[in-house]
C-alpha cells in the first residue's frame, strides 16, 4: 500500500488524520532535526497499521513535509 502523507512536525500532540483514500495528515511532536521526525513518523505508522518496522519505508520526501510511504 502506498500512502501520501503531509507531515506537521513540532506539534503539541501526535495525530493521524485520514483526508481521503490513501492521503493522510500527520502531526508529530518531534522537530525535523537529525531525522527525529521521520523516526517518530515511522513508529507512529507502525503502531497505527500494526506492522513490523521492516515493512514500512519512506520512498520519497525524506527531507520534505510531503512524503510517500510504502506499507507492506
């Protein structure tokens, strides 16, 4: 499954909001520094979709707010 995600780092709370289809808006507590926001994003998605870490990866947008994620 391919997800299109808009990330909002440095928020007050963690939140996953499904917009439509495979589009999500995700708020993260971490700052986008030293890859911390990406790590928090992957942990949050792992918990939300109940899959292992090796089955989630960022395909595009490693340093962008707009990301494409693959979940197996």
